[in-house]
């Protein structure tokens, strides 16, 4: 009987000196420049353009992109370290980098050299933002149920349909759109991918959502009313869209795991500090064993999620054939850890945790989305289980 688990030889996942320097630099920037803005971003629900410019000016948005196009050429682990550190203080701000990474992945993986030269330099410099438009009202977890159509018309495609729950959809310059190009093909071979500029005729933002968390990141519904784009805006071959989406998730789900780890760590920092300062029964509550037990569990959950994330990044970067499983594992564990840690954090702070005098209620609201987007936790479990069972054959 074959082994239930398998490993891939990698060089390990300790941070390099450069990655540690990156972590420390982003942490200082986040604490000094982003943390003071976090509560206001959440309260107003407005996209933080100043934070976007801050990340662009410090080359943080350049991290995922190749050096030949003005990027930094950072490995997946480096990108995730940056997302984690920003998300420690503001999940909305961490999502700016995560979405730029996610939405540009199809272009970077399957785009021609000419296409990359056309769009990547502006993305790396932060001059333009790009978003990922896969989800529809009737096509959430079942991505293959997409109804948006792209019909070939000479040297153009005409795109018609609607996309739902698109992160940063109302502030983007470019949209990576998945649409059906051959309705007669198998449902996993009928999608294609297109880059659509948001100034295209027929493109509209029809609504933005009022959300529980990540309120400064506008979640939008996008409408494509006979939007015409040239053939050279198609990324990859016709019919390759579903496969490209799945390959994208192998590298983007760790970014959401990083956001979750950052939220959990930020909440833990607040709880630990509060436990040393708050006094009840004549002593700091951190001296009470039940509070200590909660803090220990929070620390264990956060660190376990972080170590799995870092390991997953190195496995995926090394080309592991199990990349989809690693991506799903780290998102599953980190998302659940963030929700559990932030909920316990509110408990440690008691009534103060329930009001906005402290950031933990915001962190708890922000944490929930990490269990939902880029595949729900149930989808991650399906991916992991299928990979596990496939080894038995």
C-alpha cells in the first residue's frame, strides 16, 4: 500500500537575509504609515489611495513582477511575507498587493512577451491596478458555470455578461476577465481569459457592496455590455481559461493565507499587550491561567499557520507536482486560524474587544473573508482530499 503522505525535496523555508530585511522594512513602514490609517479606512469604507501610492513608491507593488519589466522579481515567499506584514495592521491594505499579484498571474504565466511589455511595467510601478474577474452570481465555487460570453468578431472579441464580488473592481484600470468562448465545448475547456481596460466602451461598475470587513477594499459588480477588445487582449489559447484559473490559484491562495496569518498575528499582538496592562483581581489578567491558555493557543495557531504557509511557498516555487494541495492546505489552516485567533482575541479583551476603541473587532470582521474568497474552506478541503486519495491509485 502506498504511503499516505509524500514530501518533495526543497531547500527548506527559513527566510533568507534579504527576506528578513524585507520583512523588517515592510513592518516598520506598516506600523508607522499604515497602522495610523487603518481605523479610518475601515470607518469610511474608502479605498486608501495614499496607501497604494505608499506601496508603489517603496517598490512593494513591484515585488511579484519580473525585473526586466521594472519589478523586483521576488519569490512567492517574499510576496507573502510583505502581505503578512501589511495585514498585521490593516487587512484592506494587505489586499492591495494580494490582488495585484492574483490578477496579474494569468498575464505573467501565459501572456506573450509583447503583452507583458504592454501591461506589466505599469502594474509593477503601481501606475495601474488590475483585478481578477472570475466569479459570477451563479458561478462562485463552481467556476465552470460561468455565463459571461466572448464572441469572436473578426479581429475582436465582444464580451457580454456580469461579474460579482470583484475585489477592488471599482478602482481598477485593467480587468482579467474569464469568459466562455465555445459554449459547445466541455465545461472545463470552454473558458478563455482576456485583459479588458476599464475605460472600454460598454464596461460599467453597477454596484459596490457594503461588507462586514475589508471595508476599504471596494467589492464590485462589473457589467460588460458588448465590450469589444482586440484578439491580442486574449491571454493564452482559446479554451485554456479554466486551467489557467486553477494554476493561478496555486500561487494566489498563499497570498490569502499570508493575509490571514498577518491578521492573526496583529490580533495576538494586541491581546498579549492588553493582558500585561489590564488588571483584575489585583493583578494583570495575563497572570490568570485561563487567559494564559487562550494566549498560548492563539500563538500556537498563528505560528503553525505561518510555518505551513512558508513551507507551501517554497514547495510551490520549487515546482512541486502537489502545488494545488500545498496552496489549499495553507489557506485552509491560516484562514481558520485567523478566525479562531481573532474571536479569542475579542474574548481576552472582553467588552473592550467588542467596541472600536481597540482594533480587534475590526480584525475579527476582516478575518472572516479569508475563509471565503479564492475558494471557500470547503473547496480547500475538497482539493486536499482529492490530492490525498489520488495517491492511493
